[in-house]
C-alpha cells in the first residue's frame, strides 16, 4: 500500500494511492491512527503532493554503508553515528533544493527513510517491524564544505530545502535488500543496496529507541551508499528506491542578499 500526503484547496490530507485509477482515496486524520477511508477520492492531477509525513524529528545515520565509508577513507563506527535534521529542512517531491549562499559545495545523498508508526522506546531489533509504518525516499542534502569546516553537522545538513522526502510511504516492503540509486540530470551517480548497511533497519530502531523515544511520523534516514557528489543550480536530482518510488527535485540558486 502507498500512502500519500497532499494539498487540496489549501488543506493537507492523507490518502491511499490507487495508481490504476489515478486517484487518492481520502482517509480520516493521520494514517498512524488507522486507515479509515472517508469515501471521497481526489484525482492526482487536481492535488499537489506534499512530503508524505510531517515528522517531529528526523534522526539520520552517518557512515552506515560499507562502500561509502570506504570511499571517504573511514571505517563504519561500532555503534550507529547519529545526527538530527530539522523538520524545517523538508521539501516535497517536485520542490526546489535551494543552493545556499554560504556554501560552495552542496552534495546529494540518496537514502532509504523509515517512517515510525507508533511510540517506540527500548524496542528490540526483532520487534522493530511492528513499530514501523513504512518507507519512503529521502535526499540528505549536505553543504559538504561547511560540514568539513564546522566539524559537526547542525549547519551543513539543515538549510531550508535540504531534506527532500517522498513521493509517498510504502507500507508493505522489506527493507533489507533494496536497490538505492541517485541520478543527476538522468546520469546514475549512486547505485547501492541496503544489504550493504553496517546497521540494518532493525538494529537502527533498537539503537535509536534506546537513546530517544520515537513517535508516530518520526523519520529515520538510514545512510547513503557510495558515489556522493556535488550538485549545482540547474541540476535535476532523482532518488530511486526499489519497490518504493522516485523522488525528483530541481536545484535552484538562492537570490542574492539585498
């Protein structure tokens, strides 16, 4: 099942995607409370897709793919390396990634994102799937030069529009062997597989929930495979994850300061 969040007549709604019919079947409230349909439908061409979730927090994982750790000359940490991305950085499918004036190098990072479905605290890895609502695509956009300069990640990862996410949440996919790709202007730049994660999804839920409570709608960005690199204004960036979908965003220059 694919769950989308969309805007219709100035209001945000959730709906079940019916691809064959080209419609969204409206549901009551948020999907984490149960998928109760209202009986109304909306055509895809009459709505604007939003980010499929409005999380309280985005917990991201660094250096979680073996090939990516190798390409940057580092080892995968013994424990997951966590940082936070601000919800204010979220941009929907089709939205613009705005290149900040403060940076000279902005990179793409294609990632599988986990959407939490119910309150999770001290969850064992073996039970993690029962706390997960579904999965979506994410681009962990990063101002690489600022990340190196600042050492920590708060600024480099959190400019507005640095968290494209979407296009919807897939609820019925197994996360442990999915292909993950990033294309820039149609050319493949990243091609990895979630089986290369140092800490798979279950382990991440266990580790994170032991350190902080996860709530419905929270997102875990699970790390990126090898091949990260720069984007520039005018580029089109696409994240493709097997069984989930395609997330595409355009890169634009920020207007000069006045």
